[in-house]
C-alpha cells in the first residue's frame, strides 16, 4: 500500500518541476505516448502526486523508456508538462543514485 | 533493457573525459572541414555540435548494444567505463564504418555549400565546435549536462561568438533553449535551413525533382516549431511534399532517443514510423542524424534534407 | 363575445342537428403506418351526425389547425373531434384553435389513436379499433353543449411558507409587482441555512450580505408582512380563496443564540444580523397567538436540511476530528485572523496539517451498498452543491493556510454551473490531491497506527492509481454532506403535498409546469423541491413569484367547467350525494321552495368540485350530472363502440 506524502511535490520542485499537481489524471498522455507501456507516463506522474517515492524508485528504470519526444506535453489538456515531469523524476532518481554511490 | 544507471554513468564519464559521449577524441572525429578553407570569423559560426560526425559511432554502439540486450552480458555494460577500447574511445573509432564517416562529412559539406550559395557570411572554428551535452540532459543527468554546458558556453563567450548556425535539431534545442534557460547564455541560434535562400524555381523541374515525404524530428516539429521551413524550401525547389499522418507539431518520434537504453523498443517505434512514411510511397527526407540512422535501419530509402537542398545550391 | 355566444347558441338549438367534423392525424406515419387513416375517414363519413371527415399529416401543425378553424368559421361544423395522440399533449392546442375560430372551446372531443392504437396494435385490428374510438368520440361530440369556465375571484395576496433565500426572494418579487405578501417563518430568523455560511461558492460573496440584501428588499416593501416563530397549522379553500391558520409560539430557548440582540426592531426596517442565525426582523413573541389569513396562492419555500451522518459513518461521532462541511465552514469562519507567514489552522485545540475531504456523504446512495433508512428510502440523488462547496473550502484552506495539505476523496466531480469548474482547476493549482473512489469501495477512516504524526488515517482504493490502495495520515476529516428535504411532515399531511421518490416536493412537470403543484394555487420555490444552490433557489423563487402574479393578476381564476351540476327540478334533497362526495365542501344542502313547500336541495361549489362523478352514481333521481361528461354522452359512446361495424 502506498502512503501519501504531501511533501514530495515540493521536493520535485528542486528538480525543476512545479506542475505535478496540475495533472488531473485524464490519461491523454498515456494514450498518445508512443511507448504504449503500462499507463506511461501517467502512472509515474500519479506516483509523484501521491508522493509514493518507494513506487517510483522500484520502477525507476521505466523512466528511461521515455523518448523525450514531447507528444504528451503538446497534448496535455492541463499544461501539466508530463514530458518535463518525467525528466524531473529522472533527475531526482539520478540524484538518489549518486547519493547512494557516495555512501 | 539496459540499466539506465550504467549507461548514464558511462556517458557522463565519457563526456567528462573527452567532452563527447563516445569517448572518441575530437581530433579523430571531426575532420570533415579539412581542405575547405573556411574562414575563422568569430561572430557568426557554423556549429555542428558533432552530432553528424557522431552518427557512425552511434550506429556502431547501438548495433552492439542491440546484440547484447537482455543477454547475460548486458549487466556488464557498467564495466565499460573500465574497458574504454571496447565501447568507447579509439576502439570504437576503428570499428565504426568508414563509409558512414564519409557520408557524415558529405552532409556537412553540403550544408556549407547551401549556406555559401545563399550568400551567408560565416566562419568555422573546429576548436570551438563542441558536443552540446544534450544526451546527458535527456537522460536526467542535469548536473553533468550543466557542467559540460558551462564549459562550452564559456569557450564561446571568450571567443566572442554571438551567432551560431546549427545543423541538427538536438544541438539547436540545447543551444537555443537549454543554454539560455539554465545558464542565461545569449546566443542567436538559427538552423542552416532557416538561412537558406534559392532563386525561384524556373521552368518545369519535375524530371529531376518529384514527390518526397518529410519526417519532422520531434525537436523541430514540436519543440521549436520549424517544420514549415523545410517544407517551404522543398516546395520552392519543385518537390511535392506528400502529407504524412503525424507531422509538424504532431510528428511521430523515430524511436532513436531510446536506442542507448532499450534498442528493442527503439526498433519497434521506428518500424511504426517507417510504415507511416512508406505508406506515401515517396522517398523519405530526414534532417537529424539520429532520425536518419534509426530510420535507415529498416532498409528504407532516407536522405538528408541537405542532400536535396545542395542539388539546387 | 356575446355575439359569438349567440351564434353558438343558435347552432346548438335543439332541432338544428349538430354537425360534427372529424379530423384524423397521420402523426407523420406514427399513426398512419398502422392505421388505415383513409378507411377510418370513409367509415366515419357514414356515421349519422358526421358532416365532414378530413385527415392531415400533422393536425397539430398550423395548416392542420387551419383546416378545423376554416370549417368552424364557415359554419360547416359546430362540433369537433380530433383523433391523434394522447389528449394530455394536444387537447388544449385544439380547444385554443376553436377559441381562435370564435367558437366555444368545449364543443370539442378528443380521440387517442396513437398511444391507444397505433403504438400497440397493427394491421386491420388497429384500423378497426381506431374506427370505433373515433365513432365513440363523434357520438359524444354530437351531444356536447357549450360550457363556460368557472371563474372565482382571487384574493390579491400570497402566503410564502419559509423565510430562507427563496422565500425572501419570492416575497420581494411579488411585492414588487404590487401583490401583498405574508411570509411565515418557523424560526425567529430570516435567511435560512444561507445565513449560517461564510462565503458562497463559486463567486465568494459574503453570505450574510446576500441574505441582508434579500431581506432588505422584502422588509423594506410595505406590502410584505413577516411572521416569524410561526407555523401554518391549517389550510382551507381553493385557489384564489385560501384561508390559512398561522400559529405563532415563543421559541424554545435551545433554538436561540445566547446573546440575542435585545434592541427593539422597528417594524418594516431591515433587522439585525445575528451571526450564525440570520436576520432578526421582529421581537420574539411572548405568548402563543393564532391568526387566519385569506390568500389567493401559497408558495412553499420550506427548504432543506443538511444530511446528518450516521454515528460511525466515516467515523462521524466517534472521533472529534471528523466533522461535516457546514461544521468546517463555521470552524473556518471562527479562525482568528493570523499573521503570515505560517498561519496555523487549529481545530479542537490541535494544529491541523493534513485534511481529507470526502464527497457524496448522504448523496448518490446505491441500494445494496448504502444502508437504507428504516422506511426503506435512500438518498439516491446527487445533492449538486457539495462538490462545489467542498472545492471552495479546499481552495480557501490552501490559500489561507498554505502549510495545510488537502486530500480530496471524490466519486465524480460535478461542478456543473458557471464559475464552478474553475474552482476545480484552481484546486489543482492549489495542489489539492485528488483521490477517486468507487461507491462500493468507500474510503475508510481509522485511527492512525502508533507512531503516526496524525491521529487518524484515511485508506482509499484509488481508481486514479489503477485501483491501488493508498493511505494518508490526516488530522481532520471533512464530510461533504448532501441535502435532504426539510422536515415538514405536518404540511405534507395537511396540504396533501405530492412528494417524489427522493422525498422532495414534486412539481406537476419539470419542464411544462416546473413550479406548480397539482393542487391549483400551490407553488414551489427553492430547495424544498430539489437540491439547488443559492442562485438556483433564487431563480426558482422568481419563477414561483411570476406564476403567482399571473394567477392573481386578473383578479379572478378560471377553472375548467367539468364539475357537477344539479338539476333543481329533479333534486329531492336526499343528501346521498353529500355522503358520496370526496371533497369536503364541494356539495351542500340548501333550503328551497318546492311546490310551495319548504325543502332542501343539493348545491355544488364549483371551485371545490373535483368533477369525479361519485355523486352521479348515487343519485336515485338522476338529478346530478358532471358537465362535459353527462350520462347520455357516456351512453352514446358505449352505443357507438358496440354498434355493428358499418358496411364499408
Ligand atoms: S495528459 Fe496531462 S492531465 Fe492528462 S494524465 Fe497526462 S499529465 Fe495528467
Ligand atoms: S516525451 Fe516521453 S512520456 Fe512523453 S510521449 Fe514522448 S516518450 Fe512518452
């Protein structure tokens, strides 16, 4: 069971993403994404909204399927910038890995 | 799929060491300009970002990666940093296809011809022509990207460069948008085809020209909204640009960006796009070395935009 | 008019046989696909008394009506039968056509050959049945007499029951049209539930200002009198001539705020606003009193009450951290103004960091999922206002207390009106986290596990997270309770008010007669009819006021003349009819002189007679008949139906 953490969204801002909560989960991005893969990218965006850090880290590799093609950002009806959200999550995960490498 | 962490670590280490992601020394990679006698003017520079030059290495790397994906060797990619001769550096240089290298050089020479015949005054300074770092940005290594970008931007600034003419979408986007957004760099960046000018087409050229289908790269079609320009140029030269499902802002990705992490997925997406393009029955026009390399894997006939334009130059 | 009547009279002279026109509608194929309309026409043409038969693709169209009007005007026919759809749809249309043609509208008879024939029978049987129904109507039509509508004088006065926003709005509107109004309010205050709120969604206006303005508009008009702390305890009479008994009692101390402003309130002057209660328009009564008010119409504006969660429903009543939305609104209104940067929201002495809102509490209940009331009812309707009110509260919290996080658990977001969807968009910008649940997997509110920073946690099977269960520690749970009809069992019993399946008062027809009850002269305004927001309640009140003004405006009310009529020559005054009568007061026995002797006979009060005919059946003398439905007309119809089919 994922536990909601309302602080995570603020943490993501340090990685250049401030539109996480603008997403209203319509799924347009997942429908247009050429990956056609497990509700990507909405699934990741949803976990970010919930602040389900564990879920994101468990499935972190999925983030790198993204082509940065920008179709989702173009079509998102809420201007939630899903493509940039995926990039922001990549940055957060990379930072997490780097921290772990240094320990 | 390869572990993104391993790939990122490998590429980041290469960029740090050699200022390009393949670890191939620039003096070996960037030789196309020799003998062209381009002036070393500083204010307006042709800037390749080494993407076309890198194409043969990308192709070599990905064909290896594709062979090993999901095999028991895949996890060892992480050690490539300690095996520079295999996946990076000199070894890669020697393995890469010579024909491909010649083709890349030809594309850049065509672009020079196009600019010259359009009356554009520009210079080229190989020592200032760096990789943009865009791959690190795309992969989420913002720190690595910024470190490299700062290095590049500083060099350009010190040399007094104010205007750049770019040749591929990735470098264009990096310099025009990302350098400005993250570093505040003030450079005037234009693609070569935005500057291209041809005298109006005289007479019927339909025997030399014909139908073509343009594959808009994501960065030009969507992010930079430039698709109108190549279309206009080609139409002006007498080509018939056959409309394709998904173009302009809605263009389909060629799948190329996924090739380092998941070559299989990249191939699937590429095949879907090639089908869309081939449904028109016309030869395909690409304008990005990544798209070009990826679409060609299908065996389809793909030519660079510069090839078409250079015919009129 | 008298001219026309004269003509009517001449035509229906005994001796001058009535000339019936029969008009049959194809209904664009709806009828003629199954009924051989031309055959019905030719059969009817053989029927004695039928002068003309015609058919048309759409009788209700202008050209269709013209056909009838031409024949009537030229004197070809003086009785009319239209055979078409159900009379509820177009009977009035054709009666009006007769009026336009200068004829009496009651020389008209309707045959339903769509719902009763073509939609349920096919082939020759359909045509045969249609023929008999039309023949019966023609037989009756030949015996119809011109009638005059019943006109009763209308008392130019309206009583409005309920002093919430709808009642106040209706009062101001009516008084503005010069009609005297008495507004009867149960509590000592005006403004209803609206007066208890802080700001109104979606505009954000201050509720007390809206109430104050509406009250001022009503109170400042000398035509409006207001009786607070009062209830309607009896209703007699009929439209135009109602008499209401109103009883005023000193309110129970428990219904009053501790510090009631004691300053005397001048009659007619807008009163004092008592926060949380409303406007106090008049001093409280010291003893009970009863008065009778004569009025032409009554507007019911009895309002709603918020749903009260059952004990244990989402932990309500078990944990003090579970409150309803109206309770939260009060809490927010009472929070001290605090300086930035980090104002703290304090509830029951505890700082709140995370709030869960739950939608649809007591609304959109589903049989088999939600627990029914003892009488087996459920609130299956959407209360319409709670989504918007919750989002409004969520935005207010996020803006006033940026450190407080809001989690919004909804089934569907129904922000249907102008400016409402914007609140949802704004909630996203304000970083409200939305979780969506299915009715059968409602959120669970429970104590947080030991070590949690918050006293409670909410668990939700979240469809936005692909059905995964998610949980959140929370310091406050707010239940978005819906609306239930106001508790008015006495009024419902006394006035025989129709209620819908949802237990709200039910209008005659949601589109055709949206603010009227079947009993003429009773009108509806506001949330007694269905959940509405303040704006909608005010529009409903304005409609009721317009309807009331239309009823009262002519000084008299016209009623259909289909009521009982006594033949004074036959009536022996047995009084059997009075015993059979269903409506008290519709019949009475009056003294009369019969063959030089004093006697009694029955007399009809046409405004009260229902026209049901119960009296007709019991009169041994055949002295009482219902106009428009007399026994000889019935007999003629039956004869026509059983008659051997005409040879075609
Ligand atoms: S398209 Fe935009 S709003 Fe819709 S799910 Fe994707 S990110 Fe959210
Ligand atoms: S940018 Fe990434 S997530 Fe968005 S549509 Fe393209 S591949 Fe999918």
